[in-house]
């Protein structure tokens, strides 16, 4: 299995500073559930976001997949990406110092 990282940024610039709309709240909840399921299955190794609320804020998902195409399918199936609440960009990645 190969490792990949996808970087997530809000598609609405003031989403974090002004708060989420009802629709964004629903989609982000689906996003969290999707990633939680992938963690339980051992696909996602780490997911999180910066805590700042300005335009430099971003999230990351580190995952394992057979190849780049499989990683891309996982990324585009993410509800927040699919519903255009968060924009995503995929990168090849390698965990150098695991936590355990």
C-alpha cells in the first residue's frame, strides 16, 4: 500500500470566521462520519485541521491506498469534497516517524 495526503481548504472564504451554514454543517458531519469509517477500516491514518480561522486554515487526511487512482477515488468520495464545501488536492506522501 502507498500513502497519500489530501489537503482540504474551505471553498467559502469566510466559512470558518463567520460560521457554517446549515448545509455546510450537515456536509461536515457527513465528512467526519466518512473519515471515521475509513479510520475504523485502517484506510485513514490521520485526519485533522489547523485551528486558526483565517484564510490560511487547512485540513489534511493521510491515507493508504493501492495507488494514486484509488486514493483519488477516496478523496473525491469525501462528502465535503463531493458537495464542494471543501476543495481538495492530493499528494503522494510517506509517514517517516509514526506515532507508535
